[in-house]
C-alpha cells in the first residue's frame, strides 16, 4: 500500500511541476544588451517579435507559452523582443511584421514564421527545428 501512495504522490508532484511550467513566463526579455549572450549560451533561441499594442501577438504569445512548457531543455530558450524597445534586434533579423517568430540555431536563422498561425502549426515548425538541432 505504501508503494501505491508514494507513486501517486510522485505523479501528483510531477503534474504540479508541469502546471507551474505552463503558467510561468518562459520568455527572456531580449534586447541589444543581452542578445549576443543568449545566442552564445543556447543552442536554439526562439525569438518572438511583438509589441504591446499588437492584438494578434497576444494569441501568439499564449501559443508560444504552451509550446515552451512542452520543450523543456536547457539548450533551448524562448525570448520576447518588444520591437518598440529593441528595434535594433528587430532590424538585425529584418523583422518587418509582427507577430513574427525567428528560430535561431547556433547563431543562424533556421526558420521564420511571420504573422499569426495556429498553435499546432507553430509547434510543428518550432519542434522540427529544435529536434534537428538537438540531434546533430
């Protein structure tokens, strides 16, 4: 009986950790001062270009938050770039429309997703790049 209780407790703790990860803000605020450090410290950097006034960006941010909670790997980071505050970073990646997602692997752009898209499609594209990068 004790084994069953321990197993149940461990499973509940695991679920609690997953819920915390989903509700935690997975985004690192990216700007011109920290972009190079992030690029050198992570194998994959998923950059979400947004602005406070952008309505479609809210939905994309929610999608990315869910995706980040499922891709828990210390070699992968999710960054949020406010184009009004970090315009040099937006310029560096030639971002002209928001929302945009730029997936960078080893400092090089691996995929660019421009405009609003479904969570499923967004996750499919990000996961494909992440899996390829982490396997090599």
